[in-house]
C-alpha cells in the first residue's frame, strides 16, 4: 500500500469526499446521467490552476473523459466566472484541432 501523500493533495478522507461530490455533480449534468457507475480517478497534481480527474467507465466518441476542475484563479475570478473563462478558451481554440474536445460544461 502506498501511503505517500502527493504534494498539494488533500488527506485521503477529504479526497474521498471531494471525489464523491464531483461524481454527484457530473451525474446531475444532463449530458452525463449515464456516469452514475463510473470511477472518478484523481490524476497527479501538475499545477496550481486546476486539477484533473479521469472518469473511468464513461466514453464519448471513443474517448475517455477527464474533468478539469479549477483550483484557483490568478485573476481572482469567482468559481463560476473561472469556469466560464475556461469554457470560452476551449471553444475559441477548438477550431485549431489542438485542444481537447469539450463535452460538457
């Protein structure tokens, strides 16, 4: 058993609660009601701006889905404004074909 705590990660009990909250929010979204039995897998922390989670057991167009969850905003945006900013950025860069596809917001 690996007991090493990843830098920037909450303790296991808080992480489990966060994962369950994320799963509840995902399955409340009309585009992801089929995700109720998925596994939300936290991915390694790589930066300060957001955190990634893999939705194992849910696929769209053959792709495994990732959740990109904002952690902070350098511009002090509210969580809702931060999400709106990130959605706009993904939509703006989508025509390049270099940005991961946005499946829900």
